C-alpha cells in the first residue's frame, strides 16, 4: 500500500486540503474549517503549494502536478477533458460532452464535474451554463466567480 501525505494550503478563496502519494496528487478540496488533519508533506504537496501560489498571483496558467485520478472510467474521461480547457476559456456542459464525442451526455458530464476531486488544477470552474450564466460549483459559486475573474474569463 502506498504511503499518502496530506497538508493544508491557504489560498485567497479559503483553506484547502491536499492529499498525495509519492506518485501524484489525488485530492485538492476546499475546507470551510480546519479539521484535525495530521500534516505530513512530500515533494508533490510542496509543488502544489508553490504552483497554486503562482496561479493566484497570475504567474502560472498551467499546472505540472502529476495526478492520480480515482473514479469511474466515465468520470476520468470527463476530468481529463476538463484538463483540455485553456486558461481564461469557458465552455458549457454541452460543449464538454461534444468534446468527449458524447453529445447527449451533458447531464452526466455535469454530474461528473461536480465529483471532481482535484479543484482548480482540474478546472471544472471553467464550465458554465449554456446561456452564459456562471452555473454551480461544489466549492461555492462565489469561489467559481473569483476563479473565472482571476482568469479574466467572466
């Protein structure tokens, strides 16, 4: 069994928890309040902290963190598709489904986006409603709005 590491990361939009193995990051999520996490960092978590800081100061547009995706084959396909949405760009759930060549799967795509375990780095915040409305965000709509404004895409 792989050893895993975890830490808190303070960001302009709140505290996050990051978890990784020596092979890659498998969780980056928002926390509304700190819990009793035992912090033990590794090189991947240190890189996440640095790259997020660069992202929030507009010095980074792409992340270079190795990812470990744990989900169904469909969820992994959705999350990998999200990685293709460029910085400062937005698409609709329907467009994401079309990118996957599954034009009728936009509701399933939206559901999988909501289960994204690696916030910000896998940019589900770049998917908005078809009419241009901001839509939902598991981390809170206010965070999504902040991220889109940071990237000058909303």
